[in-house]
C-alpha cells in the first residue's frame, strides 16, 4: 500500500508541476516576478505534497517534496529554490513531530543539490542528458534515506525498512520524469527566443537591404534571386538555371504542384498570393519557407513582372512541431498516470480531462467532455455534491484533499472514489477554475468491508468457542459428578437391591451422556480434518427407523412424548445403498434434539421415496426455532434457542454433524420452524451415492 500511496502523492505533485509550467510560460523568463512567483509555486506544490503525505509514524511523513525542490534548484535558480525551501521548511516546522528535523534537512539538501547541479551546468557549459539527471535524482534520494539517521530513538530502524525501497525506486524515476518535462520547456523557450531573434533580424534585413527578394520577368522568363534566397535554398548561384522551372525543381516534390497552382491562379485572378511550402535539401533535410508574391501588369492587361520575398520559417515550424510533440508527451503522461485528472472553469463546466476520466464518463476521447457539466454525466445523482465541492474550493481558495465520495457510472454501477481538488489559477494568481484528481477505491472499500465482516466473524467464532467450552465443561461435569457420586453410594454398606439398581441406572445413563459428548467431539475432529470415511452398503431403512424408535423409547416417556415412524416403503424400496452408520447418526441426532426440546408432544420420523432420492423428515411439536437463527443453526457451537444452554443443555455440535454427514452422503438438509409451533428437519439422500463403487471397493 505504501507504494501506491507514494505513487499517488508523486503523481499529484507531477500533475501540479505540469500546470505550474504552463502558467509560468506566459511570463518573461528573465523577470524578477517570474523568479518570485516560480519559488512560491514550487513551495506551494511541495506543501501540497506534505498535505497529501504518507504518515508512517506519528510526525514521520513522506511525500514528493524532495522531487519538487531539486527540480526548483535545477531549473528555477537561487531565488525560486530559496523561496521554496523557506516555504516548505516553515510548513514542515508547523507540522512538527518526530520527523521534523529529518523533514527540514531533506528540504534543504534537495534544494541545494539542485542548485549545485544548476551552477555546475552553467559554469562548465555542458548540456546534461538523461543519465546526468538520473544520477542527480538518485544521489538526492540516497541522501534522503541517509538522513533517516536523524530520526530520534529507534524510529529510524522502523522507518528505513519500509521507506528505503520506495524512495530509491519510485522517487528517482519520478524526478527524472519531472526533469524531462522542465527540460523540454526550457528547450522550447530557448527555441522560441532564437526564432524571435532570427525573425527580427530577417525583418530588419528585408527593410534595409531587401533580403530574400526575387523578381521574375515574364517577358524573358528570367528569374533573379537575392543572395539570401540562394542561402535559404542552399543552391550555388553559378549552377542555378535562373528560371521559373529551376525554382520549381528546388521545391519539395510533394509541394511543387501546390506552389505552381498558387502562382498561376494569382496571375489569373490578379491577386497577390502567400503560400508556405517545403524545400528538400540535397542531404535530405527539409526546410520550411513562406513565399509572398505580387505581379504587375502592362497596359494590355498581360502580366509583366512578378516580385516576391521568401522567408525561412524552419525554426518556427520546428518550434511548432516541438511544441506539438511536447503537448503530445504531456497528454500521453496525463493519460497514462493511474489516476483520473480533470479541470473545470468557474461555471463548473469541464475544460478538459485525461483519457481514463473520459472513459469513466462514457466518452471515447477527452475532447468530447469539453463544455459539459456534471448534470450531463452518468453521475447526475452526485452532480450537486460535486459542484458544491468545486464552488467551495474556488470560493475559499483552499484545496480539498483525500476525501471519499460515491459515483454512479454510466452503467448504473455505484463506485467509491478518493478525490483531490485544488484551485486552478492563472499567472496572476486569479482563480479560474478547479483542478481535480481521483482514484477508484471501490475494491479497497470492499476489502475493508470484507475485513470488518471477517473480524466480526472471528469475534463471533471466538465468543461461540468460549461459550461452547463453558457449556462443554458443564455437560461433562454433570454426568461425571453423577457417576462419581452414585459410585460412592454403591460403596456404602446398607444399600438395598432397589437402591443399587437405581444408582446403577443413573451411572449407566450418565456414562451414555458422557460417551455421546465424546463421540460428538471425535466426529467434529474427523470432519474438520477431512478424515471421515464412508462405508457404503445395502441398508434396510424400515429396520433402521424401527431400531431408532426402540432406542429412544425410555427417553420418549420421560417428558410424556410419543415417538413414531411414518413411511410407505415396501419391498425393494426399503433398501438404500448408503453408509448405514452415518445415516443412523443423522436421524438419531435429529430425534435426540426433538426429544430435548419437546414436552408432552409428539415426534414423527417420516420417510418417502421420490424419483431419485429418499426424503426423511423429523418433526416435533416442541419449542421451535426463531427465524433469525435458521441461517446459522447448522454452524458449529450454535443452538436452537437463545436460552438453550440454561434450560436444555447440549454442546451445539449435533446439527453441524448432521449437516456435514448429510453432505458427505450427497444429500441436503433444510428446516421449517417457528417459536411455539415445533420444527421439521428435512433430509434428502440420493438413491445413487456419488463415489459408491469406490467406497464399496
């Protein structure tokens, strides 16, 4: 989870930094205002990271501030990084805690390492590549790990094993990514600057010396170029044919038709023309030029001379292409990060989003969402909730971070999100909308609910086990006390034969009770260990039921109950291939329960044959079972009434054993009961036992 949390934190910071670079693009690169605002923005992004940090221990937090501050040092310079360090350090001191010293040291060393790298780059005059940037990122975060020794007491030993690998794996890669983004922006600004200088020089040259001018004499067909045009076309003056056809040959093959058509159309319409086209150099390079032309006409209306200029716009086009590639890269990054990103205007209408967000909203591409609001989305039920958060962030100017909220998908499914929203501002700091991110935490919420359910089940199981052990102690002590007590009475002199028979009967009954409890415990152990074996043989159902009735005749009379069998089985229908012992125990346990919970009533054992199964039922007119217990009555340690332990006794294992043996025989069991109306337990056993041949062998 720490990898995901740190990755989310870093992703948020990278996203904010991308917005930061877009906002700063519109300021003069050399102005003091830019440096101050850049430092404030770097510091604000670092503070945002700390607001969204991962807290390992109270007061010990980790976030992506080191990434932001080293980038501020490398690309911002002394003033921005010092401002960012001060803002970040003050906020870290305000947070406080055991990790304060380490946090401040990380801020300082990250900013200073970036500043040192920037100084060496300018001093030595070298252009760093990806390897240099990655080495710097790695050194900064190795230092971060080393600074953990400043944590007090034994905290360092707890923190290092958890944070070392994420910091050394995720942070350098994220830092390198941010370096690439800022480096591309610097390259773009430098390219734009160079292009502006060249364009200014070219305009001045054209104004003073007529650079890049050409003339085409239509009467003679002769074409004249200035020296600049020869330089642009990279053609030797001596080898140039000085004709319109020679000019067309110098144009890129794919653009020749368009250039020729534009010129001839200008002659026909007597209108000036302007066209941009490409030139193909001998070494395969491509140049971009813009050409403008005006033609003069004679008294007879025929064209006489065409005069035009050619301007090399290769740098501008390369800059445009570079900008487009940069935009594509930024779009690729935003579309690839594992969170949804969106931004809205002050009317809460979408200005844009990344591809995952668009797909969540049911669209194919992000452009389809522009101009829409939340009432036009699949989550219309949450529209007012979302817009309320948007307005609060824009009105207060304060971010709202790491809060959970529901969302209805276009398919009608309800999911859960962890959302962050921050004010979106222009270069003047004016709030122009809201920038938001969210991640789908539905699975996490489900896991939390499953954990809570599992915890509740574990606690309930523990409670039931405790109650079972207490009850089992009572169940074992009662017959043992009777055995010991009446055994002592047998040893006394003077007991007559009648008393001896009475005591012996009590001892025998208590021994049977104790043996039944021990049998249940052994059965449970065998069931849970998966060591129960089936011995399939031909079983006479009528005889089995008759023996069960005879076995319980004495107990039946104790509570003035009646026990009978109701079956229409005759002939071969009386026989079933099954495990006779397990079937006997199933029905006996059900009869035993019925006798336990019935007073002055009747118990009926019924058996009917269906097409491919025998259906047994044990019904009674006893206490009945509350409906809320029907779903759990067959679990271990459960009993049929809430006061069962006190009034009726029992270990809570009988019905669990019944259900387990029934399923082993390939059958099913269900219950019909309500308090005061008795109970009916229905057991179905298939006529053909699964795996019967193997069991017989």
